[in-house]
């Protein structure tokens, strides 16, 4: 029996949407309220709402399977091709596509494209042979292998099996286990068409006989050691990090439940701006990311970005990204970045927004210059980056 397609509740990031009372069952509304209150604002039908549902995404984009019959699809405000470009920079994918070949019309198509790339590259690596490494093992054997534990042998001279310590070369290592878990997660997402899903399944089955299926978080993909024998795994793990970063847990029991896929756009914007600046650092500067500032033993902050002098290492600019739908700078954001600048003895405090503010900021707070600048997402990203740098460093780019 063919399963009917779910009803899709379509939202756009940061925009309110209204729905007739009978278009959404109350049980679905309860699940949204109970399980996704951090992602979606929801108002139930009342006299105040004119007996309509009011929903609004809180800066998330993606797909939430509320039930088999109801899904929520949240579109980003960012043009899809630019979203793809942000992901490419933020996760250091460095995927070289022919000019004009990325024709994604939706976030789901972007997800599919990246899933397809990952699956094909894993299949390619399986054909070449999986990366293998030596793992330490200790077990009792009927023959000598590696180093014999003499103390254990002397304590039990009647035991014909000797405790041996040895290294065994195997492909069942974290490098490959991360790939298997990510393919498993993609398979459960339900976001890929059958043509892509079949490739994902094929890649998963190619690993299944050699690799133990274990859960991993995205941080497992960061700061791994790559060398001549496994350098192609760097891209594989970067893609895995993207999927693991943005796939949430299911609120239902059972392995067959579909998993939500939600991109935290504020976090993506922060990562994108940081990686773009690292790739396009102005001459004479270097970039620091997520710099920790300790105020006392119980309180510390992490600053998004620092632009430092390459000769003296002195912090020249403190930058804080603000992915918000707003017309002006909030006073608490001003106080926060001034505190950052004071802590680092820096005279330039910059708040970075994805769109021009109706009331841009340019003030002096003591010796500190505080201003708002734009790294736009609604145009070519590299051109937008150059415009941002020109406004940040007018003397350098004049």
C-alpha cells in the first residue's frame, strides 16, 4: 500500500504565518509547542488570534517531521545558492563546481546534493579501499602474538591460553565509523528522493560489513589528523560535520521515526563570516575565532572574531555577528561588544549584520568606536565580503 505524502506546513525564517483552525490538528500544535518551542513560536487559535494558528520560525531553516502526516518546512531568507555558498565556506568543503552548476531551488535540494556528494565519495573510497589503522588489543590466545603478559602466564601456568598484547590493522576505526553513522542519519531524514536515497543506502551497505555502527556528534569531525594515506577523509568528515551539526534527535520512540533537519542560521552566519575572513584576510592582519575572555573564575565569554595585527599580535578589531531581523542595534548588544573591547584593550568594536539596518550605528563609547556594518547575504558572497572589508578598513581598500 502506497503511503500518502505528508501535509507540509510551510514557513519562512523569522516571518509569521497564519493558518486556519481546522488546517492543523490540535495534537500537532501540542507537539510543536512541547518539542520545538526553541525553534518555533506558536499561538493556538483563540479569540485573540481570530481563531487561527500563528507560527513563526526563530532563525531556523530546515525540515521538522512533527508526525507521519504533518511536516514543517522552513525556508531561509537567504537565497538558496548563497546558503549553499555559506555552507561551503563554514564547513571548509571547498567543493569545486563548474560555473552555474548549482541550481538548487530549495533547502531540501541542497541537502540532497550534499548527501549525494558524500555517498558517491564514500563509494569511491570503498573501491580504493578504506583507510586502516593499527588498534591495540589484549586477549588470551592459544598462540603467541605480539607481547606476552608474563605476569599473567606465571600466575596461571596451567592455562594454555596466553594473554597477548598486540596491534591489529583494521578498518573499524573512528574515521570510517563517522561515515557510517552519518549515512545512517541521512537515511533516516526522509529528505532525499529515491535516486539519492539508493546511493546513500549503497554506500552504507558498502561500509556495513567492515565498520561498527556507533553514534557520533559533530565535534568528532573536528581537529582530526590527516596525512598522505587519509587526506581525502578531510572533505568526507567536513560533510559529515554538516549533517551531524544540523540533525536533531527524534522526539518519538523507535528507529523508524524521521529525524528533524534544522540549520541554526545565526550559527551558520557566524561560521561563514569567520571562514570567509580567514580565506580573505587583509594584508597585515590575522583572524582569531571564538576567543575566550575570562572575567572572573566563574564567568567567561567567547568573542566571535578578532582581527589582529600580524606584527604586534595586538587586537585591532573586535567583531560580533548578529543574525537578526531588526532595524537598529539593540542596547544590550552595544554593552556586550563594548565589554569585549574593554577586556582586550581594543578601540574598534564592530557589530556585523546580514542586511543594512534602517538605523545604522556609529558612536564613540569613551575611547572605543562602536559601529554596525553589513556582510550581505542577498548578493554574490565574495562581492559582499569585499564591500564589508572596504567599510571595515576604508584606508586599506580605498
